[in-house]
């Protein structure tokens, strides 16, 4: 025989269940408020638990089962309701926000990101010089990023370029995010025959982050290969290019430097655009800004792509686009480019043409 208390519990659960079902069917109350009403600290279920306490010991297990069964029923229903509400919210959002493509364009909306604007100017300058645009993979094999560029597997210069490796077990050699745009030199030379006169802007990746370094940044590579190309040609082109971007009063100097894929190799310094050589915080008091790496393509690189290094020669140089944009637009922290902060970006009202 069931005690009165247990019968009362069964009855209350039955009533609560009916009430709960009619509530969710009517849809008048928000799901969350139903949840609080039944499952909250002072909710209906808690008062059922109180009745449970008053049951005689031998009926407690059965009473407990009834209450837990009811609790599971309620929480499952609420979860289901929540899911339905979410998907109908999404469909409502989608139907409310449909875009009318026939509306006239508001030409005051949106601007080019400063990096993209810088890239655009670089593209125009190279086109004026007769260089053609090239592209290349951002995820590449070690061969293109290092090996063919005269970095042997244990070459210490690899350490200068903190590399992101991609975990690709099916690949026969390391796969990586390119650390520079110089991989495009190799792709281009393997695809074409000289004369070559190309430039290639693009994203590059190094495991590095501070005010002047972000893990993703942009470079532009230039490569010219023919039968009679000199270091002086390279210097003239770099100077013309920088004057086109930063103004006619630009002066440069070349310092010897080491990159395994060029010989001789150098670094290009531009007289500081801010202080004009007097010395300021941008140029750290030196009056000069380091802006590019350059040099004559190493014979080993020409041979790696099957060119006759006795017959062909050429130069390559690489600029940091983010660095150029920082100098051009007076930006002190390169990380700001990638924070998507509207206040920062709206300071560059460079509207789409
Ligand atoms: N790839 C070099 C770097 O990222 C720059 C460079 C390009 C140097 C072409 C020489 C020639 O540092």
C-alpha cells in the first residue's frame, strides 16, 4: 500500500507536468522564465524535493525516481525549446537582413585598409617600371622557402626566420607558412624562362610579435633575371621605386648584409622620412631607416632552378609593406594594423576609387 504522502507526490507531479506542457504549448512565456519557474532555486522542483523528504524511508527510492524522472523530462523539453528558439532567431535574422543589391552604393562608406592602400601604390609603381605582377603559395614546401634559396637543411640563417611549420604527415618534406616572399623567386623561375622581370606582394609569417613585428605581415619581392643585369641597375630601380612612394627627396644607402640567396647581398637604408636625417625616435637617432634586403641572385639559386649561371644573372630585393605603411602614415605600433579597431582604421579615410 502506498502512503498518502507518496500518492500526493504522484498527484502533484502529474498536475505539474500537465501545467508545464500547457505552458510550453501556449508559447506565451519565455523559455528562460519557464526554466527558472521549474528548475530555479525556489522553483517547483525544489518544493517537490521538500515533499520527498517527508516520505517514509521505504518509499523514498520510489519517490526519488519519480522526481528525477520529472526533472529529466523538464530539462530535456527546455533544451529542445532553446534549440528551436535559436534556429528561428537565426532564420529571422537572415530574412530581416537580406541585402538589396539594387540599392545605389554609398560612396562614403568603407575605406581601404592602410596596408592594402600601400600595396596598391606599390603595384602601381612596379607597373610603371614594367614589372609584372606575380603570386605564390602562402603555405609551401621547405624546398621553395629555404632549400632552393641556398639554405641547406641545417643552415644557421634559417634561425633568423622563426618558422611556423604545418603538421602534414603525408608530405615528404616539411611544409611551412612562407617566412618571406622570396619563395616566389623559385616558383617563377621554375615556371618561366628568362628574361624575368616580376614583383610579388603578399602575406608572410614568422613566429614573432612586438611593436614592429606581427606573426603575419606583408612583403613585396622583386626579381629581374637576364643576361646583363648589374648591381647598379638594382640600385637605380630601388631608388626610383622609393622616390615614387615617399617623394623625390628620398636618398638611400646600401650596406653589405648576408642572405644565403644573394651574393653580394645588402640592406637598403632610406634617409629618415620624418627628420630628414637629423635623427629622431623613428630612426633611433641614426637618420637612416632600414627598409629592404637586396642583392644579386646567387649562382647556386640559378642552378637550383636549372638556369645556366654562367649565362644568366639578376637581382632580387624584398621590402616590408607593413614597415613602409608605418613610415608613410606615421604609425608607431604595427600590431594596430591587425586589431580591427574602427577608431584606428577610420583615421585613414582612403576611399575606394
Ligand atoms: N627575403 C629577405 C627577408 O625576408 C629579403 C630579401 C629579398 C633579401 C630579396 C634579398 C633579396 O629578409
